[in-house]
C-alpha cells in the first residue's frame, strides 16, 4: 500500500509539473487594458509658467511603472502631462491598490507652477519601490527662461503606496543639461534608494557626465553627486538605468554616443560600496551605427536609444535596446550578464518591422519580458503611420522568445510632436509575481482625452 500510495503521489506530482511547464511555455494573455491618464487636471493651463500657451492639453508621454514588493497589488505609474514642443505642465503619478483594476491620479506638490511650485515644467518622470514599501519618484524641474533650460534633479517619496507625496527634495542643483534621470529603491536596505542622471553639455568638445546620488532616510535627503563616468570629447552619455544585484552590487547601464568614433554603444559601470566609488565601465552588446531611419511619408522614425534594464531573482542582469537594420526591418537587442556585470553576451529579438522603445523586466519566476512598438502593420500610402505594441517572453534567459500582440493599431501621425518623439522616449514594464505590468502611450483611435493617453495592461501566462 505504501508503495502504491507513493507511486500515485509521484504520478500526480509529475502530471502537475508537466501541466505547469506546459502552461508557462504557452502564449501570454493581455488583460485589463485601460487608459489611466484620464482628462488633464490642468485644462485651464498654468498661468505664470513660461511657454504654457504652447503646451498641448491631454498630451501625455513617457510612462514609468513599478510594483511595490511589500504589496504586489500596489502598482504605481508616472508620466509627463500636457506636453508641448517646448515644455510640459507637470509630471503626474497614478497608483492602484487592487492590481491595476482601478487607479487614482495625483500630483507631486510643488514640482511645477501647476502644483504650487516655481518651475515652469516637469519632465523625465521615474518611479521605483523599495523592499520596505517606500515608493520613490524622480524627475526634473525646469526653468524655461534659459536656452537650453536650467533643470534641477528632484525626488519625492511616498510611504502609503503612492497615495500622497511631499514636496520634492533637490538631488542635484539646477544646471543647464541635467537630463534623463532614473531612481531605484533598494530591495534589501530599508530607506535606501539611488538616483542616476546625465548632465549634457552643449558646447563642443563635449564633456558631459554621468552622476549618482543616494538617500538613506527614505528620500528626505540625498548625498552630494558622485561621478560615475565622463564622456570624452565629441561624445555624450544619456539614459542611465540603475540595478541593485542580489549581492548588493550597484550596476548602472547607459548609452554613450561617440561622434568621433562614429558609433554608439551601451555600457555598464559597477559599484561595490553602495555608490561611493565606481569601477570603469565595460561595453555591453554591439557597437551600433549612428544611423537615422526615415519613413518615406513621415520623416525621421523614432529611435531614442534609451535602454531599459532589469535584474532577475537569480542575479542575471539584462538590458534591451533598439537594433534596427532599416526603416522596414529591425529587432530588439538584448544583452545579459550572469557575473555581476563583468561580462556580457548579446542576441537579437527579431521583429518583422521597424521596432523602437523597448522596455524589459523580469517577473518573480525568472521569466524575461519585453514590450516595444513596431511598424509591421504599417501600409505605405494609407495616410497613417500605424504602430502596434508587442510583448515577448522568454523562459530561457533570452535564448528564445514568443511574441504576443498587446495593443493597437494606433496612428502615430495624429501625435503632435515630430517623428523622433511621437510617443516619447521610453515606456514602462515591471515584473509581477507571475507576469508583467505594462504602461505605454497610444494615440488615435485609442486616446480619448487629447492626442495621446497612457495605458496600463497586465500581461500574464494564458
């Protein structure tokens, strides 16, 4: 009897394991797709803010998204609100306490004139949740009276899942050229978070910098900026992303363009002492030609080369980036490191159309996910620039991928900014316990409250 019972249990376990494996290898389903941006809270504009008359009510771009490790049903997103050709009215934050079914929007008090501050514009919003449940916001507060604008890197924090926020603290003082910030909450150290950003210079030869700051008191104060890397003459750095590896190593991934050498590439810099010092960066993935791709009807196609990065529970680090070969064919480059960022291997997720703005994440089971836009369904001569949002998942650390349609078609022709910025410069993807939370921009016909809306979708195994 004991032998039979053991065999029966063993058979049941084997069947269950096989069914689970089959389910995980199957297609992913997209559900709970909804607009979360809603009508602009600034429909009357922001009197007193420079260039406010050029801002476009209901034009939202550049969403970021995070999931609270202390409460996985708590999801937080942020985006730029009322974007115009010169400015924005503010960054907005939205939070969900029920896994993305319902959302509440709120502002960051004092971020811009629109929310009781003095800055003309807010930009480059980013959100991240630490392991203790503290949610961090990072962004820029811009004075538009100079050309280029003078921007301060600022941060705020929420202890109630994104419902309320204090006025932002200054992480880096106002400078011409502070750009492309990103904030990361520590998964293991309570009250610790890290901010990285680039400082563009606008005079040749360029010597712009990549800088770092940290907080150890849940965002109340931030350390003086620390230099991570400095570009050489005729080169610049942009779009840093910071990962915290399971052993505490900080890994900053970023893009560097070298005009003199004639190529761009991605790099990774490591810190073993929580950001106080940084080791020299190593190249990640291939060298990429400095090529702009042009649509015959609509001009320059989007290719901001803003990388996206994620770390898996086993410590594998990933970066995703655009790797197109023409205006009609392309792919998403994916590089990974299994030794803490010392060495990297790369591959390409092939796409049957021009692809741009990938975002990568890893769920708690180690499944890798990527979302992006591509033009595979665009038809020449139909007066529309047709894009769709796609998702791919991999159960073998990026060796093979299976694709799923997420949203679209959407007509980028109706987005009011030039081709390089139809939907902004980045989108958001975060790993859940099983599956992913995505935030992305759609234009007509999906957008209902202006030329674009920010959408949320949950993407899970079928």
